[in-house]
C-alpha cells in the first residue's frame, strides 16, 4: 500500500487508506506500506492526533488505526525526500515522529517504492 495524498488536501482519503491498511492486517493479509509525498505527515505524532477532531471521528481512532499498522505491517517505509521536504530528517525526527519510529520504520526513496511495487501482488494507493 502507498499513502501519498496530502492530508491537508484530502484528509478523509488518508484516513480511509489507514483504515484499509488496518483492515487488511486484521484480516490476516501481509502488508507493506510506504508513506510518500505529504502522506508522511501521518507519521507525525501531533498531526495524527489532530485528525480525530478535524474529521469528527471517535476519540483515538486515527491513533488506533496507526497502531494496528505499526504492529501488524511487515514493513513500513517513509520517503526520505518527502520527510525532508517537511523539515524532518533522521537526526531531528525524535519527538516529531511517532514513538519508536527507529524500530519499525525504514527511510527510503524511489528504489524502495519500485522494489515494493515489483514484489507485490496487489497495490492500493491512497
């Protein structure tokens, strides 16, 4: 799965992507997910926590979806260039990105996107 939509443009689409990723995991499917472009904002703690109020979602829903993804995805990637375009690099990400990101997230770029695409049977893009 790839999430690349800018949540400032279509936040509902991003949440639907997270919900589909969580559902795939809950249904027992293997899932790799790549956050790219401004979709990387979903990996920021404060941004993720603000989603429920903006969309009038149940309390904690966005965090619960992301927790399911973090705990159940085979691999989670983020675009190094997209993160840097948002002012985030591995050396300054602590306290901005979701807790534990060093353990569950891989910084990557186009080579990672291509590898995941070639090795996948099905792709969902949000």
